[in-house]
C-alpha cells in the first residue's frame, strides 16, 4: 500500500525545510565572510589609526562569531516532530528576512570602493618605487 497524502505532504515539507536550512547556513556564512573581507581590505589599504583598526577588528570578530554561532545541522530531518517541523517552517520567514538584511548590509563591492582600493594600491606602488629610486639608489648614480 502507498503512502497516505499526509505522509507525502509531511515528507515534502521536511524536504523543503532541509533545503532551506542548508541554503540559509550557506548564504549566511558567505555574507558574513564578505563583511570580513571588507574589513580586511579597509585595514590593509587605509591609513587607519590604532583605535580605528581595533574597531574594524571587532567588526571582523563579530562576523566570524556569527558564522560560528550557526546552528548545527539536523542529523535526521525525518525524525523531527510535527511541532519542530512547524517551528522551523514558521521561522523560515524570519530567517529569510535576516538574510535579505545581511545581503543589503554586505552588498557587493561598489564602484567607488573599488576605485578607492585601486587608488590606495597604486599609491603604495608609486611610493615604494619613489623610495627605491631616491633613497636606496647608490650615491654615484644620483644626479
């Protein structure tokens, strides 16, 4: 005899919840990693004072902690009770809203940020080249 309609619907719902949970964890991790990368770029390519760097490092630690705080995956979704299934399904809307907010906050690299980082990188190269030409060049070759 085949499965009842209730069993089929429950199995389908459990499958959807499992897919959502996996996608949620993956996307949340990636969005927080994007924020960590931005902080690293800000520290590396900016002339920040120690206080500003410490504030940036705290942001980085916060984002890494968010990744570490992700709940462990459910070992067997088919063993969830009806209440647990319902709770997970209801929390999906909240978690989706959380991801949307994170995505908006993390954003993609804006053109102005890209140009700024490129400018800082080019400035470092020019400064280093100038230093080598003017300071480290042997005295006999200077004009």
